């Protein structure tokens, strides 16, 4: 049977790409041998232009050409399904979807699927994300479609999170980022929020171990990894069933 692979479009940033890969390979896949792991191909290009800059300033270089080049590279490498290891990049999903023959899983859809299991409709859900991701609005839209109430930090609190915690993680200074993530979580907790989406792929790397345990944390990267695994298993099961039917049909001839 031909190998079916999940394609990861990454490099935005590299540590977030590694985190997604680790969650697919280590945290969420129960495998006893090499052969039981899920085939994954990653395209990690850290030279993709800054998504935030392009979103807020049309005169800045667009990330689209290099993201599309990454999709084409994944197509050539045998990927059958795409996940993108960057929340803000999902702003361009409509264009990226038109640029590839492969289906792309939207990270906010993966998050809402997990939320529907872990929280009731009507729940207020805090979103920890960059200004660019929040500006795009795709989390707010999908949360409301599923009956949840999105809640954000103030613009100043978001800017502090972005310019401190997220910037530190991108530089590899994860321990230094933790206090700023703690402050952001505490700010949401003070608003009465009990469910928080870590909606920047850098944030799960820096979530402090001593933050409030009364809150439910939804790791968007983990949700994306789990949805990718579910797709792979469903696809493999379908192909196996089709093969068995074909074999049985040939046996009756």
C-alpha cells in the first residue's frame, strides 16, 4: 500500500514546528515500533516573511509566495493532507486552499472540535493570541458558530504578551517567557474566564507549570496534531476497507 503522509507547513517559527511534530510523534501517537508511527513530511522555511507585518501593512512583503512554494513542496513529497504550524498564517487559508490540490485543516476548526467535548455552549472562552491572529477574526467567528463566547485581553495586555513572551520563545528563551504568559493567564482568570485557548503556536512551549489549575487550557497545537492523527487513522481505515473489498471481489471471480 502506498505511504500516506501528513504534510506540515512550518518554519513560522521553527520551534513551533518542532512542537507540532513532537505532539504528533511523541505525545499523541501510541507506538511501540518505528513502523507504528504516523508518516509525516515537514517543510520548514524560516525565511517566510513576517505574517504580522504583512497583515497590518500591505506594503510589507507578503508571506504567500513562500507559503505556496511550501505547499507545492509538500505535494511533491507525497503529502495528502496539510496542517500549518502557525496560527496567524491561517488568515490566508482561502488563498492557500485555492493554491493546492490538498485539503488543509484549519487550526480553529481543530480547536472548536476539542472545545465541544470539554466545554458547554455558552462558555466564555479566553483567547491568548497575537494581535494579528485576533485581527484576522477567525477564532471569534468559529467560536461563535459553535456557541461559545470569545473573550480577549486588552490591546495593551496583548501587546505585552506578543512583545515579551512570544518574542522570547522565538529567540529560544523559553524560561524567560514564562512569567509573561503567567501574567496573561492571570489577567483572563481575573475576568472570570475558566477556559483558555493557547492560540499562538509559541505559547504552549512557555505555559508555566504553576498557573491556575482551576482553568482548562486548550493547546491549539495539540488540537491540530490530534485532528491530523484522526485524519490519518480514518484515511488508513478507509483505504484498508477498500482494499479488503477489492481483494474479496477478486477472490469471487
